[in-house]
């Protein structure tokens, strides 16, 4: 049986979520909740150019960028941004 991961937000990501359009917030939260069961869903992409375990999922025009800590079973949401701004970290 696969252990569940805990999902946490950095302060910046929580603010970015609040700034999203109301209609998108529910969709984004649903996808983030699913990461606790499977932090590497089929549509997740590991970001290139970094040595950390940084991934992203697409939710409409928004990107959720997160870090996976497998040893302690934590998914840390780092950014929730519109696709045009997502990779300007």
C-alpha cells in the first residue's frame, strides 16, 4: 500500500493561489489534493536544469510548481502561476 504524502504551501504559493481567478481556484485545489495520493501523476513534468526534485502540473492556463521530498513524504507547493509567468522564478 502506498503511503500518502503531506502537502504544504510556502507562503508565496498560498498568496499566488488567492490571486488566481475564482473559477480556477477550485480546479487547482483539486489537483493539489490529488498530489497527496500520487505526487507524480501522468501529466506531471520534472523541470529541467535543476538538481532538486522539482515538478510541475498544468491546471488550465495555470502551472503548479512543487518539490517532492520522498524520504519524509512531503509535497511542497512552491508556485502557482499563470503559464506566461510560471517559469520566471
